[in-house]
């Protein structure tokens, strides 16, 4: 299935940069989807279209760093669309909402998987897993920014986050996200250089079992096979930290931990298990219906697409067959013409030979005249054919 993202995410990005004074034409440059389509939060946008919007945003504000993108994601807490989340968090609590995040993230995109490594009343540790082909420069930072906004729904400060390691590709971050700085990137013999200076080193992340799950950790060795890159020295351009010492990229997946202060819920019915279950059942039902509508439309679209492909294949096969038949008959016609021409040439040779013999024999003037007339008539008949 084609990877997609809810249009609500794209529209949030567009609105954010519009508020910075960036023209909409810049933000939607080379985006195929119509503005009306993107403005409907229930629509699903192909991932490459979202990537184009992200590139346009970065091009409009080329000074943005990974940390800036995390702050942009965090600012979703101020968006009016988060009202439902504020109500839910007040009813079920921060920990419960964090425990449900792996379920809810699938209602906003088709390519990110959240896994809980551990969770307590004041902390949660997630693995953020994505297909490397669609993992954008700041996917881990964006997800972390959205997640850290949860406590804000109760009027608290954002959760404190730690990016343990990042799946995103370091080379793309340096050469594409930070294109404005024109940094020369080189990866040689396990060492990474930026503008000729040491930037990072390939490492092998270790694994361990946590709460029954085998996960990668930020402990590492310098032995092969490598599975990540450690930033050895800060990358600073124009007094701006682009990359920081100790950060880890190119990991098998991203991992982030969040912590928040323990709180007591204001609502006396917070401990009512029945109420919480009914609320979650109702909300899950709405999410399920939305997903079913999307996947049903996707199924129908795929079915229609398969029909179109089959129809096109049938047309192509017909065209190939027609061309083959036409070529066959043209070949037969050419071969027939060639044979007829050879027969006529042979006939002409035989006739000319006979005429020549007659001319060499002793003929009367009248006979010679008749032979010459015969010769001309035969030439008149056979010459056009040969």
C-alpha cells in the first residue's frame, strides 16, 4: 500500500508557516494535490506530497535545525484541533494517553509504528519504527515534539524528551536539510567528515532485554558490523548548533524517552474504570470508522487502479498482436512479390534466349519482322513486372 499521511498534518504545517509570513504559493510549490483536498483533515495525502511540503517549508526558512522542527511539532499544543485531546487527557490521565499513543498514531499515518519499551506514572520509553525509505530528516524529532505536548493539555510544562538514537540518515540531514550551509560530507573508512573536519564515527549499538523486549540501547562499540553513526564533535555554523556531540543517527530505528511530573486528576470520576472504558470505546470506535473509510476507499482505488492496469495491458497486448500480424502479412507479401519477380525474371531470360536463337537463324524478312514484333510485345508485358 502506498504510504500516506492525514491531511491534518500537512495543513498544520502550512498554517504554521503562513503565520510566519511565508506565501502559500511557496509552501505548495510542486505539490500536485489541490489546496481544497489538503484542507480536509479527513483526506489522506501521499507521503511524497507531504515530503514536498516539508522541503518547501525548509527552503522558505533554511535556518531551521532539527531542534527547531521539534519545537514546531510541540507547538501543536496551541492548535485548536487539539481540544479533543485535552478533554481525553483530563479524563484518562497522561500515562493512559501515552499508553494508547501506539494505537492512535496509526490514525494519522500509515508508515510509523510506535512501540512501548517501558512506561510508568511519570515516564515512557518508545521505539519509533519506520521504513528507512520514507524516514524524513526529522521524523524522530517531530514525533517527539508531538508526544511531549501531552502534559500541556493539563496546563503543565511539556514532557522532557531524550532522543536516545535517531533512525534518520545523517548524510541527508547534512546535505539536504542543511543545504543552505553547503557542507561537504564525506564518509570514509568508518569515519564521517564535514568540510574536512571530523564529525562522526560508525558504531555498533548494543542490545539488551528490557521488560521482556529486546531493544537497542545507546551503549556501543566501534566493532563491525556497524548499525549507527555517533556524532563525535559539534557541528556549528554561524553560531548555530546543527548537530551535537553524542547524538546518534542511522540507527535501525529511533528511540525516545519522555518524563513528566506526577499529577493528580481534578475530576473525581477519574478513577471510574467504567467511565474511562466507555470513553475510550467511543473514541476508538470513531477512529476505527475513520480508518475503515480510508482503507475501504483505498481498496476501491486499488481495485480501480488494477482494472485500469489490466485494461491498459489488454490494449498493449492487442496493439502488439496487431503489429505482429501486420508485420507477418507484410513479410508474406514481400516474400510473395520476391518469388513472383524471380519467376518473371526467369521467364524473361528463357524468352529472350529463345528470341535470340530465332534471330540468329536464317529467316525471311517477313519472319524477322514477326520475330521483332514478338520481342517488343514480350518486353512490353514482362518489363513492368520485373
